[in-house]
């Protein structure tokens, strides 16, 4: 404020007064100058705040300075995608979107994929300015896609699976009904709609920020102020997308969010009008709305309408977009607009505290919605009539999210298999997490051929098609409903990079994958594994004895304790200088009987085996012919020789143990056997009685004898070694079967526990002693654990197995030892099979393993054929050609599999011999209906080979037989490049209705031949 005395006439110098007299026109100006000079300090104090205030108000309204500075800085924030790993890339470490879309997890993914044989072929390079921004932990200003998720593509980039299509989002700003936008801005950010200045920064609302600051200070001072947030929509997006935990933890965090959001809106220049529309779109598409039951985390209004209320976004758009509800639109209002708008508004209102409003206190949400409905009415955004309708509509929450539309498992089997492998490779916990990743995966699948295969399998379900193709005959589909047969098909292409998966299909409409997820008995395909192992052993013996003179070889032959070693040394001594390929051909010409009259001790007992074709009984076959015609007994006998080969190489002498009863190794092994048997029977008892009460245990143990005084007394004394006549009488009376004192005394004399032990009582009850003992323990302590039961049972186990060590039971000892020898031989054999792709931890210790009793998986059989095709090298299976993470973002990283040399697991000579034998199966054996089915461009037949397998799998006892499954399988190769496996399968009791064998999948492959040739081109 200026004082009056400071400008009075008395204070004007006389000199100026004189000038005034002579220069009247100059006088006022001079006086003003004098006044200004004498009061410069006061004018400065007034002028500076006025100018600064004007500038601040101008900047607050127009954001001109921010627009110039931030747009200039944002123009330097760029990245490029260049080959190889990037030295400048920086990944975020937290934030809900960064974690859900995999940006934060990319360093870990890169490490795992590198270990799995992938390499980075392209990655984002950040500009220096963007690198600095990343170091400051500010999110780069890139345009994030509205919907992102896993995309799986086949050859030619055909989309096989797109997780993003399940996300319900507004694709563009124009898709947002105006009423939804107006409601959102009214509730959350009114200034965003009111400003029409092109350069205005929508990130900062100065009045809102000031109000938030004042309420915060007042709250800290203890005043009754409710703290209000100052975040605009743009800042909220930064917070719930990129802040740790979706929350602002400090003022520095808030500053980072505001700076990141500001750079984002000015990334394309100083005009922010387009970016303001993007803010509305991004908020509606990504606002977090808690986690809905049977859905998971909900992001975006579209997904929220679906998950919480069962309202689909397209329908809501149609209802709200066609006739916008404004106050001036007239009294006529469509009946169904009110509920849709109310549910949209409810989600907008719930955004500030979604878990509270959507899960904990829905009444509070109703009140909040009604408040804003009235505010919208007062502002003229909606009409009074429409407001009343909205108020009257109740919010209708679903108990759980709608179930997704069912998709036939058959149609997505291949993609599910790819997703499962990808999930394991990346180390993510589940498919839900995998599907949320911003990832584009290019697979090796030939989508066209995949569809051709599925179409044929679908036709094979039709009785008319079966008839037209002549499949109603023996060994095919003569009986049974063709629609109940499950088919599976896997095809690989051999390449220098590895075995590339081209087709993986099956018709089982369940989540199980027949090709690689099920354990199947695939019959005589096991003969191929048996023959491969045999040739491996011959090869190892060849290398062991190569270079020895004939005399030494004869001595080795005489000392040999197994037939395979004896034959090999004899062949090498008789053919001095023989090469490996010739020796293997001779090994394939070894002869075995197909006779069925022999009883084989194997698998813990005596067994007889039969051939599929009775005409083969009693004939003599070479191993080569035996594989052509799949003669069971030939390979049962070969397996016996293989077991003998391994038995004589065990770390103990089996013959010595059988011939010398006091051999210390024998005694140690018998103790191990007895302990194993004891624990087996003890666990059986534990499983049988653990959930039963005392009465039920007695009834189950004694069965029809549970009312017999004699058997009850035996059971009582078995459980009560200190029992007497009185305690027996009381126990009988408690069971409703009173006995006199004399009767009790008589029963005690007969079954006195001082004379008998648990083994005796087990014999008297015709039950295993440990079954009886464990039942007593479960009666005494119903909640007894297995570990405690085992700990208590030491004495009982010793008593139960004491009989085995008596001299008179030597036959029982030898029987168990022979079983153990066979088990150890198969355990020694197992790693050989596993090296050739056998998928399980153990082989069933039985000669029947040669004909399929150890089971297999179709894809594992295909891998064995691939080893043979690759001259004995086990190449990696390639399912993925390229993985593109975070496409079109500063985190973009592209992986491709790197070339691997593979692992040699079979001698080339062995692979060559097996390949020729498999070709003979097609030309002369069980797959001969496929002969000449594949023809090249030159019209010449392409060589094909394979091994068939049929399984009529049953659960059998002495009295009855129940079918378990029926399978027909053909593991094959075609030409030099392609190999795979095709299977027909029926499970359960209905398997009894079918008579098909491996001829069915062979015929199906023949029907597929034209499609294979057309899709794959040159098969050679």
C-alpha cells in the first residue's frame, strides 16, 4: 500500500517547481517519474507478485511452459529394436501391470530360456535420455496396448490361441458411450472435460492438488479434515499400473507418477487433446476392480461388468450408445438403460476402494452410486426421470463370474500342450499367469495339416464313412461304435536344429493329452525297444572284444555266463575281422522259437504267453522276422536273454547265493526282502483300517466269522498279549456275546498268549500277522499315523518274518531271491531304455515288458523313431520358433532356439540296422497295408517304416477278466525327414466291444497319406 505524504507538493524540490512554471506539459510526467523513483521499492514489491501470479495463472490454465519443456524432453525419449542382446535395456522391478504382463519378470525369463537352449536375437536399445529416465525409476512414456496376453501362432503366423480376446475392452475412444465418459469425468476428474486449451497438462489439477495438500496438512495438525486425494485420472493410471503394489508410498513416488504421466501426454508434441482421450480410454480399460470369484483379478470396466454383474460390454455399449441419456433428450427413456448405466457407474464409484465396495460393503457402494446419480442430475447430465429409474434399480451381483464358453478340448489340445511346455520353460506357476503375459509365441505347428488330421479323425467317427472306406472288417472296426474310439497323432520333422513338432492332435475330449500325458500299454511297440537294447549290448560287446584273436575269443565264449555274450564271442571268433554292421546283421538273424508250451518264471510267479497268430506257435523265427510279424514268444525269449545278461553283471554272484545257504550276501538280501514284505503288508493293513471304528475293523477282519467265539477269542489275545480269562469275558460281553467263566478259561487255555505270538494268531485267523497286528493298533488308537505305526511295529515285523529264515523254508527263500535277481536286472536295464526316450522311472520286472507291460507314451515312441532317423543322435524337440516378449514397448525382447548338436545315444550302425528292420515291417510285416502309400514327386514310392503294437489290456483273476483298455499303435517314419506315431484307443469296460488292432492306426495313416504329401511337399 502507498502512503499519501510521500507524494505531497511540499516534498517536490523547488527546481522542479520552477520548471513547472516554464514547462506545463512536462510537469505531470516529471512528477510521476519522481514519485516512481522515490517509491521504487514499493512498486517492486507489488509488481513482482502480480507478474508471477499472472504467469502462474497463465501456466495453470494453458501449461504452455510445461508443454514446451516436456514435449522437447519427451522427443528425446526413444528406443529401437536391434539384433542381439541390448546393453542399454532396463526392466521395471514392480508394478501390477509390469508383473502381470511379464515386463518385470523378463530378466528371469531370459535366464531360464537361455538355460533351455534359447538365445536373444533382438532387443530394445534405449536412447541416452530414456536410459536416465529408467535409472530414476520413471516409467518410459510408451503407449501400452489396451489388451495384452499370450498369443500362440502356427506356421505362417496363423493364430491358434489368443488369450487377449477374452479381455473385454473398449478398442478406441469412439467406442466409449458419451454417458460413460461423462459419468467417469464427473466422479473422478471434471477438469479434464472442462479444459479446451490444446496445451493443457491433464496430469495436474492445481485446485484439486491444493485442496488435497490443505486437507492433508489439516489432518496432520489434528483438525477434523478428511484427507482427499489429488490424483487426476492420468496419475491414477500411473499408480495402479506401475507403482509397487499399485499404491503411492511416498511423495517421491507421487512425483515420479506425475512426471511419468506428464511425459506420456506430451510424447507426441505440445497438443494434448488426443492424449486426454487416451487417458479416458486407458482408465476405463485398466482400472483395478478387485478379484471376482471364479475369475481372478479384474481390470477394466468391461471385464468388471462381466465378472461382477454378468453384463457383456458390447451389449452395454449398444444400449448406452444408441440413445445417449441427456437432460434435454426428452422424457422417454428405454427401460433397460437404467440398470446398465447403474452397474457401470457402480464400477466407476468402486474404483477408489474396489475390495471394500465390491466385496466387503456393497450397501456403501449403493449409497455412493445414489449420491453421484443425484449429482449428475443436478448438473444436468441426466434427466430427472432417468435418475429416478437408476436409483430404483438394485445392483445385482453374481455369486461368481460366468463360466467361459466351453471349447472342445479336441480343438485346443495342441495349443494347451504348447502352453504347458511354455509354462514350464518360463517357470510361471499356472496357465492363468502365462495367459496374462504380453507374449507372442510362434510355434512349429502346421495348422493346415493339424486341421486335416482332426477332420479325418472326425470322419472316422461316422459309421457311413467307416463303411465307405471298408473298415468294417476283422482287426479294424468290425464291432463297436466308431464314435467311441479316441485317436491321436504326432508328427515331427527332422531338421539340423532338432526334431520340429508339426502336428499334435487327439480326439479325447478331456484335459488329458493322449500323446504325452497318459501312460498307455502300447503292446508290441515295446519289441522295438527290446530289439534296440539287444543291438546296443551286442555293440558294446563288439567294442569290448574287438581286436582279440580267435583263441582268446573262444576262451571268452567258454567263460560267458549269458547267451548274448556267448553268441557274440562265438560269432567274432568264427569271423575274424568282422565289422560292426555285419555283426549286427548276424545278430538280427539269430533264431528263437515261437513255441507257447514253455512256462516262464517271471514277475514273481510262473507265466505262460501266447502269440497273436496261432500259426506262429512252434515255428522258428529270426529276430528280424519276429519283429516283422510281431511274434510274442520270440521277444519273450529275447528278453530272458537280456535279463540273464544283466543278472551276471550284478554286484553279487546269484548262483553262489542260491547254492550256499550260509552265504552272508544271501542272508543280508533275505533280511532286506523280509523287511520289504513286512512293510508292504503293514501298509496294506494301515490303509484298510485307518478310517474305520472298532466294530467295523473287527467285522472287516473276521468277515463271516465275526460272531464266532473261537475267532473272537483268537483276535482278542492277538491284540492283548497280557489278557486273561476275565478280560476276555468282559470284552465278549461288550460285543453282546457274553461267555461264562469256564468258557473264558477254556478259550484262554486254547489260545494263551504266553504260548502263541502274532505269527501264530495270523495263521489261526488265516490272515497275515501284520494285518491282524495293525488292526489292533488302529482299534487302540484310531488316529495313529503311518510313521508311528511303522515305528511301533519292529517286534511284530520280526516275528511275522521269522518263518522265512527257517531251514525248512529254503524253497521260499530261493523263490524270493530269484524274484530279487530279476528286479535288480531290470533296474540295471532301465537306464539303457531311458536313454532312448523311455518315459518312466522303472521297468516292470517281468519278461512281459518285451510285449508292453511296462507301458509307454506315444510321444516317447516317436522320440525313439527320431533317434533312429537321426542315426543314433537324440535331438531336442522344438515346439517354438520364436518368442516375442513385450512387443512394441521399450522392453521388447525376442528369443529363438539356438542350434544344438544333440546327444549321441546309439551307434550309427545300430540305427541303420533298426531302420532297415522297420522298413521290413511295412513291406513284409504287420504294417504292409501301408506299403507304397507315400509317393514322391517323381511318382516313386517313398520308403516308410515303423513298428505296430496292439494292446487288449485286462485286469484278470483266476475267476474273471475285466477289460481295462484297447490300444492300437504305429510308430513310423516316412522318408528321411518325417516321423511320428498314431494311436487308436478305447478305455474302460466298453473296450470289450472292439476287436481292432494296430491295423486301425496303420489304415488311418494310409488315409492321411495324401494330406501329408500335399501339406509337407517333398518328404525326402
